[in-house]
C-alpha cells in the first residue's frame, strides 16, 4: 500500500481507523483520501484497506 507516496504494509483485515490509530494520527485533525476519494470520518471503521490501496493523509494546521 502507498501512504503519502511511501510504500507501507497494512496487514490483513486492517480498517482505516485501526491504521490511523496505529500510526499515531489524530482523526480530529486529518482528512483521508483513499484511491482518489475522500473518506468520511464516520466510515473509517468500516473501510478495510488492501495492499493495492493508495492513501493520502493530510493534517490540518492552524495558524494566524
């Protein structure tokens, strides 16, 4: 699986929510694109990842 341009392994039957938690992302401050489509936060637990997937994870940064 490719995550933000880097090859990673997602394991078997790993949900997007599990992947996010395992890699230390805070779901409150990120947006996730899976294979070109934005995934709603409410679908993270139901979205199962495969080795063929491409993820882009973007963090929101506040500032002034």
